[in-house]
């Protein structure tokens, strides 16, 4: 329980920092479907290959990936890099002390990040989708990267080889007695291994997986909820007819 609370507080701290960052852009909307097993499997592959290097998912076990159609053999052959047991939790490959030295703080646990990041701008999935698509090169930052959705973020762009390198173009506009920088567009520095459309789809799969990971039983919960409502509807009808039959001779 203490471990869970610690990770939850770390995620909340990450959220608070993001909300406090000034100049963040409006979040793009993304459609997630946690019943799409092909999307979830691709998202799991991206998560393990690009996110798990620094971020843990301490409350997610590898064997839970069987819920999205993977076998123990597939998990062992393709997704186990930091352990050799499918019953282990998803722990980051990086040493916590090294992470703190490089980034200034340990990267937050991502088990429930999609659930915790929802806000007035949209769902947690909307935020993550926007965040992962708006990194740009910034030589003034220690990591060499910045982000439109989370200005001055401490993490580098983990997916830059897929998306490529871009520079954000800003223009200054009058704001009250001073000026402000307004985002105008992108300037391409180098191409990635994916086209922009392919990258957006890959990010959607990754966000879809993060959404599912926050509550792996959500699809079961929805199915059970439908049956419960149907049962209550039938029971209510039966109770109503029994009540009518019981009181029919009483005036």
C-alpha cells in the first residue's frame, strides 16, 4: 500500500507540474479503444521499447498482457528486457540514482498516468497524445528538447527516431504592456523512420495502451455493468407486477 501511494503521489506531482507550466497549448483529441487488441499490442511493444527504459509501471505485471491476446511465449520473446519472469512487474531499466542525476528527478511511474492526467483541457489520453507529438529541439535545455504541451519539461524526446527532429517556429505578439511568443508551426530538421501519419497512429496505439494499463479490467467492468443493468431492469418489472398483483384486491 505504501508503494502504491508513493507512486500515485509521484504521478500527481508530475500532473501538478504539467498544469503549472505556462504556455501549454490546447490538447488535441484522440479516440482510444481499449477493446482493439492489435492497437494495444503495438502500444505495449512501443511502451516496453521506448518508455520502460526510464519509466516504470510498478503496478502492472507482464503476464497481464495475456489479457490483450499475447501468450507467455510472445511476452518472453519480445517484451522481457528488465526481467526473465512474466510474473514480474514492469520496472524501469535505468538506475534511479542515474535518472535523478540526469533529469533532476526520478521519472514518474506510468501505471495510472492516463487516468491521473485528465483535466479541463480534456482526457488524460488527449494530454498524452498531444504531449508525445509536440516535442521540438531546443538547445537552451539540458536535454536538448522542449515541449509545447509541457514547456521546459525535464525529459528528452524518447520517440525522436520515429518522428524525426523538428524546431518550433514562434512569433512575438503584443500582449498588454509586453509581448508573448505564439507558436506558428514546425521547421523540419531531420526525417524519422515514420511518416507523420504513421507516427500519429503509433502514438495513438501507445496512448491506447497507457489508457488500458491504468485499468486493465475496464472492458470487463463495462460488460458486467451492462448485464447488471439488464438484470435490474427485469427485476424492477417483476417487482412492479408482483406489487400490482398483491394490492389488486385492496381498495
